[in-house]
C-alpha cells in the first residue's frame, strides 16, 4: 500500500508547472527543497479530492511573489512555489 507511485504537481510563481513522481509520501527534505525552506500545509477548499498543498512557511516574510495558479486552487493568496499531491 505504501509503494503506490503518486505525482506531485509543482506550481511555480512564474506560472510554470512541473510534475514529479514519488512513492508513498514525499520526504520532508524533498518538500523543503521544492518550496525553498520550512514547509506549511495549506487547507484546500472542498472538491480537491483530499489533495494537500505545501508552501514555504516564511514566504510572506521573504517577499516571495504571488503565485496566481496556486492561489486559485487554494482560494487564498499563496506566494512562492507551491506543491500539490
């Protein structure tokens, strides 16, 4: 059951999308590398099939740019790179 291959979608603030495959759950270090620092989970609105969004916890303090695509998904302002899995 933990060996299921899944995909994470990475939403960059410059509107580029990227996908990565992983087995089980993504590793903390991998998520930190993607978002560029400590992680924070963002609660997504209903209808997102129990997906999780991870962002840089200090993104606002760091002055990261608004991520319009991720903001639309989360129904709130998201800054910097976001990953959804």
